[in-house]
C-alpha cells in the first residue's frame, strides 16, 4: 500500500507541476518534493510513517539522466547507480567498485546495461536468475516514459549473459 501511494503521489505531483508550469518536472525537483512529503509523514504523530524507500529515475534536459533515492525520513540523494531492498548494501558496493573502475562507462548499448544489471543482481543474490523471477525497467533519453522489458526480452538477455559466462 505504501509503494502504491508513493507512486500515485509522485505521479500527481508531476502532473500538477506540468499543469501549473507547462513543462515536465525534473527528477531532482520531484525527488525533493516527495522527500519533503515523506518527512512530514514521519514527523507527525497522527500519521503512520512510510515503510518504503523509493528510487526516481528520469531525464533532465540540461543535466542528462538522473537517479535519486528517497527514504521515509525525507532524505534524498542522487546516484550514478543505486539499489534498494534486502541486499542493497552488497549491491551498492558492487556498483561503486564498477563505477570507480569505469566499467559503467564502457556499457555502450541498452542490451549491455540490461545484461550488466542482471549479472550484478545474480551476483549479489548468489543465484541463477530466471525470466519469470525478475523484472527490468528501462529508461532512455529519447523516450519520455520508461518501460518494463517483456519476459522474452529478459530471457534473451539472460541467455546472452549465460553464453558470455560459459
């Protein structure tokens, strides 16, 4: 319920901004607005604090692609790559090492990025991923809205990944 209400609130805030100003809200402004709302929810005794963190991915025409992570306390911060969930610290460590080595800059195509994400997820979870067990979302500079990959697209990426590892 918290996740659904967070997403609906973010969509509502973005829609209101577009109506009021005539252009899309930037990811940093949306992250700041939602973080401020989260902080109020956490601070007020009459409201139950939220139980989720949120990752906002978007494109700013001036700054390029942006990723922000928000927590229930109202803290938000930008990242080059981030994770959330049970093994977020392990995943963040893997992503930090890759970023410092420049490995993320060598990812040239969307397929490279998807395969890297799946490889990292499998490595952190110490398991072989299967197409029905994972969801992948993709955001591109040329398209306003992100989209989820189909199970066939995920399966193809997993097969390519398996062929490289063999």
